[in-house]
C-alpha cells in the first residue's frame, strides 16, 4: 500500500455504507471498486432499499464471496431511511458513503483515512469527478492531492473545496452520533447532513484529489425534469442558512449565496421542464429576490450575476427568452 500505509495504522475498521435501489446494471462496478480498495480493513454494508430488480440478488452474491460484506434487505422507504439504518448499525471507527450507481478510486478509503489521522481530525473530504457511461470518458489521473485544514470560521460555501454531499468524505463515529438524514428532503438531504456534521466537527481536512466518480444519467433523482422533489434542495439550503446564522458574516454570506444560486439554477430548470408546482416556483423566485446581494461575489461569473438580476426583475420576459434559446440550442 506504499508510504501512506507505513505511516497509518491498518487495524482501524472503516465502514462503507452503500444504499441500493434498482441499480442491477451498474451495481457490479460500484461494489467491485469497494472490494478492491487498497485499505482492506473494511466493513461493507449493502443496504437494499426494497429493490424490485435483481439488485438484491447481486448483493447476496457478493456477500457469499467477500466476508466483509453484510446485506440488509429493507422495505422501500427512500435513500435517507437506508442511510439512517446503516448509521444505526455500522460498527467501524469511521464510515464513508458510496452511492450504488457511483464508484470510487482504489485508494479512496486509504487516502481519506490517512488525511484525518495525519491532521488529527474527525472529518475529511476529497473531490469527485462527474462520469457519464454514455460517453467515452478517458481514464482519469487522480494525481497527488494537497491536504488543507479548514476551520468552521474559514469555511466558505462558494469555494473550490466546498462539500455539499455525504459521499467523498470520511466521518468518525462520534461525529455522526445523533445526526441523521431527513427523509422529507428528496434532494439536498445529504447537503444538510454534511452541514450538521461540519458544525459539530468545527474543522475539516480537505484532500484535493479526485477519488470519487459520480455518475450522471437522466433517470437519477438529481438529474432530469425539475419537479417538486427536486425543489426540496431549496428547503435544504434554507436549513443550512439557519444552521449557520450564528457564524461570522463572511461564512453566513457564503451560505446565502449558495442558497441564491440554487434558486437561480432551479428556476432555469423549472422553466424548461414546466412540471414544478407554481407555489414552489414562486417561493424560489421570492427567495432569489431576497438574496440578490449575495451573488455579487468574485467566485460567481458575471454572466450568472446578470442573468440572476434579469430573473429577479423581469421573470416572465426571462422565461420567454430562455425557453426560445433552449429550444434553438
């Protein structure tokens, strides 16, 4: 395992949590990437959330081949419930999450564990690569990352290191004690989960390596038409802002900027799909108007700032022009 393994203890159990629902075609790639980790002392929890395809059988087959794997078959209740079940049952000193349609680089666990141990922290993050099975994606060179310790006071939600998902991160068991995913948030539940953990931790070590491959496909909940379920991401960000309202002004302003940008993106997506309920659309527009000052940050492109102001001032005109532009495109 190289220099990292010489420095790091290998007797620490890391639990890998994989919520699974109807992904039989891509599940093999996910589980294989976990089983082939360079760090071997793993507890692998495959949480079958009531799959109706052959995903459950795939899980059981892997459990027969690898003694580190335990399979938990649940009634379908959603990804938040599946992750919460795993949080109640994992036994490792640390845990990581991997979504069942994604996969990870071979050193994913090893490097995250090394990062938190060398920094003496309880929370660590790495970076992810967007991956599309439909395209001819070349092999990605993960390279050598730089570790950066970031305190809560220094954290900014508009930055290159910002983390808004539960995966591509490692958590000490003490951090996730008492923190769970909200089942009413169909999108953004992991954003709020990570924010709660971050506040509890106070510091995070970020490893600037791309160790996680996040698969994009149109059927996934986070992609496709912008409907009422996806609107819950806005609710999640409102909760994040409330969570950090007692922090320093710069940090809180970055939270409000992140909320504003989610509204901006949601409005554009909703205009194309035209399936979002009007009340939810109106709420996004209202929230965007309330937070327009927060988008005037150097990290946000001027193009987006101009379009944002256009949406806030003349939403109907913007909607007409945007639909025409998207149709011609």
